[in-house]
């Protein structure tokens, strides 16, 4: 595990509460991208307190959802709010790099690449394609995140920015979206 990821596991998210990420509305951009495609299944890597599942429920998503979260405290909040598991959703407490990821059509990875460097990030994206069998991957982070993953260009790769619709100092986020035709570019 990289030093920064270890720090994340042991201190940062365990100790801090990012209240602006608590509101389901904070996930509006990601949720609307998901709804535009309407996949049968979503995997949310870095699910924090479960706000994306909350937003998907609010806007009538009908498929299944799995959240994977490395930090126990925010995950416990998600499980208290929504339950650990039912036929529609599941929350898994794990470092997403260390488990075999479950199948999903659409994978979203939000606020996670702050903590992995470029080659490790690319290897993780390749693992996501391979293990989940997904057709779409949406990665988003605060705009100041310098991860080299965001420099990727090619067919099936879309870049953009969006503003979180909740009050926060770091509202501007960037994203990179891969469709299945980008798969070969990420090794
Ligand atoms: C800042 S929050 C972002 C929450 C939400 N996904 C978003 O984009 O607004 C990032 C979350 O990713 C989690 N995380 C970081 N590295 C992870 C890993 N390797 N596996 C699973 N979760 C991870 C953190 O613990 C944290 O809860």
C-alpha cells in the first residue's frame, strides 16, 4: 500500500467528516450520468457515507448498487442509513485494490485518485475493467488533484469539470469518463 493510502486508511477519513459529501445532492453529477445510461448495476468505489446510493434512490434508479469503502467510520454511517445489504444494494468494507471486485456495468470512482499515483492508478483502472466486466468508468476528484490518470487521451475518453451543488471550499471537480472503447488504452 502506498504511504498516502495508508495515511488515508489510518487517519484522514476515519477522523474527518466531510459534511458537504453527506448530502445525496452532492452526488448529482455522477447520479445523473448514471441515469442517462441507466445501467443494470453500479459499483461505487470510495462510497464514503453512502450519498450516491441515497441520490440514486431519490431519482428513481432501478438497478443494483455496491459501495466499496476503505474507511470503517463513514461506511458504518452508510450502513446505518441504508442497511448493509438487501436485494438492491450492498456495502463492502475493503481497500478496493485488495479485493476481487464484483461485476458491474457502470463503475464510479470518486475522490480516490488523490491517494494513488499515476502507474498505480492505471493499474487499478485495468483491474476494474477486467474484474467488473464494466462498460463505463467515471472517475472524479477535486480539480486540484494532479494524478496523471487525468492526462489520458484517446477514443472513448471524455474529460470535463463540474461544480458540486453544495456549499464547500473545493466545489470544482474534474472528471474523466471511459466507455468500453477506451479499454485497450488503459494498461
Ligand atoms: C473524499 S471521499 C469521496 C466520496 C464520494 N465518492 C465523492 O466522490 O464525492 C473518497 C472516499 O474514498 C475512500 N477510499 C480511498 N481509497 C480507497 C480504496 N483504496 N478503497 C476503497 N475506498 C477508498 C475514502 O475512504 C473516502 O471515503
